């Protein structure tokens, strides 16, 4: 398998396989570090969207009980 790069814009490169399909992207973090952080945060939120929720009040109570939050 031969992999080539396709440069669309400054700081962004797509990795292309033999079939011409984009398989990965390289992002220059010096140029787009903040954008990457936003994208990463969004991906984490989507991965966790089905996890059980906990109310702020229950978190405060648990932390207070554990001595990690002073009331």
C-alpha cells in the first residue's frame, strides 16, 4: 500500500491511500492548536453522551462527604 499526502491548505495535510481515499489528516498544532482542542473536546463529549448523568448537587454532596469540598 502506497500512501501519499494531499495538501489542501496551509497546515492541513490529508493522507491518501492507493485508492485515492483520505485515511487520515495531519494538523499543524502551531497553527490550529486551539481548533484541535475544540475538536478533541467535542469528540470526548460525543463518546460520553450515553454515560449516566449526575446532578451538580450530588457531586457537591459527594465531594463534601469525602472532605474534598468545603461548604
